[in-house]
């Protein structure tokens, strides 16, 4: 009876499969843990005050939250992320707001790449590069660049205007970059600029 039951439940297969299931559960729970920690770091709800933070940690948390948009989809290639972090000091800022600004800029780059791929204009592998450095006058510089569709001079002159968008109705609010500009320039006395050329991508410099 035992031998019949062993055969019926395919015990040999189960013995192999349960190890794989266990490993998958470990991987899944670790990923959930990473996402929860990243969400906490991104929101910084317990750290609303002006304080010193690690900018790299904030960027990495933002990328993890955006991971689903970077992954391969049915009609969109996987977006490659290239990071070049230099040694920089902790930065005095409002962490949650700065992370939100980074999120808005990165989302804009992803939108540009997705549009290019859907329109079959993306000849290079879709890529976003993020670099950090310390300037000669002791300012931290963050560069976020993509090799997407870029923009015309007319569009470029309006990108930080509230409610300006090139997306179809219902796809964008036109507030993402204007909010990022307000956070970086008004709230932090920083600078946010963009270099872009139609068909050659865009680079945002903080």
C-alpha cells in the first residue's frame, strides 16, 4: 500500500521539486523584503526633516521601485541601467522629496524609450545611464541620460512648464518634470537642466 501511494504521489519528483519550491520562496521573500525597504527609503516618512543622506541609496531605491517598468514586456525590450557612481559626500536635503524628483525624471526617460521602441525608432539597445560626481565648487552633480527619442527645441523650451506634455490624452499629467524642477530648484536651491536633441536622447543634470 505504501509503495502504491509512493508511486501515486510521484514521491521522487516531489523530493526534487520541494527543494526548488523552497528556493523560490526564499528568493521571493527576499525580493519582497528589498522592495519594502526600498519603499521605506524612498518615502522616508520617518525622516521628513532637512537632513544628510546618501544620494546613491535614494537612486537605487527608486530604480528598484521602477524595476517592473524596466523589465521585458510583450512589446518592449528590457531597459539597460548603467551606473557610474563617484565618491560623494552625504547631501543635505529633504530625502522623500528628492527621491520623488529622481522618480519623475527616470519615469520620463522610460516613457521616452518606450515610445521609441513602440514606434520602431530605437536602433540602439534602450539604455539609461546615471552618474554622480563632485564638482570643483563642492556641489554634487547627478546626471540621468537616455538614448531615447530626444526632443525638438520647441518641446525642450517647455518641458518644465506645469501641465505641458507630449503624451496622448490620459497618458500623462504634464506635472512630473515641473514638480521635479520645483523640488530641486525652489525647495533645495539647486539647478535642474536638460540637454537634448531630436533622435539623440536626453540628459537631465541635477
